[in-house]
C-alpha cells in the first residue's frame, strides 16, 4: 500500500512537471527530458512511469480536466439556488490570473491537436460533457425557480454557457493583463445571464 502511494505521488509529480513545462515552453518544445528536468528526476524515472511523451500528455489532459470538473461540480453543489450555482460555477472557472493563464496555455495546445488526435478529442469531450451536466443543472433549476426562460432547451443551451466561459477566458488571456481578470469574470457572468433570461 505504501509503495502504491509513493508510485501515485511520483506519477502526480511527473504530471505536474509536464503541466509546468507545457505552460512555459509549449507542446512542441516539451520532451521527456524537459519533463524530467521540471520534475527534478532523471529521464529514466519518467520513462519508468510513462512509455512516451504522448503517454504523459494523454494522462495529463485526463488528470487536468477531471480535476477541474470535480472542483467546479463541488462549488456548484455547495449552492442551493440557480443564481448561486451559476456564480459558483463561473467563480470556479475564474480562480485567478496565474491559474487561468497556465491552464489555458496548456489547454489551448491540446485543443489545437484534438481535431487530429482522437484520444485528446475523447478526453475533451468527456470534459465538455461534465460542463454540460453542470450547466444543465443550473439551467433547469433556474427554470423551476422562474428566473430563466422556460423556452430554453438544456441540450442546446448548456454548451453555450461553457462556450461563453471559455471565450471570455481566452479573450482575457490574449489581452495579457491581470488587472482585467475580474472585469472579464463579471462580463462572463452578465453574458451568461443575458442568454438564460431571454
């Protein structure tokens, strides 16, 4: 059991190092050696846990998206009202400039390859399915509470909520100005509310 725990900790250390390397250097510049350097281990140690750079990055994308989904779901579950759930969801998606910058630098690299690499597309689809479940929960509760439009169809509206969140964060990332982070979060919330209150 102790050996398994150490093994899991080492895998997480390597995944976190891969995340840092990707955020700093970009997908094409990352190698098993750069991952090892960021993890402060030998390349052989990385190779012991992962067969290739691709294997590390597949697990990294799975780990990252699952972690974010769980965090967002937990934030939403703590709230009782649709407005509270929506605010918690958006707050969770906007944790702060440093976290958003490093995540979206890495995530955009993966998305750029998702149309050509099926495993990335599948992982991303699971992530967006989780996002859609959260959005559907918020929307349907808001419809029951009478604050969101009854005519909205969850299957088609739920993906729009995440599209607005990602769109606002990508726009903020391109501005490269930490001071604007809070304003983009507020604009995101207002934009989603406009869609839901139509």
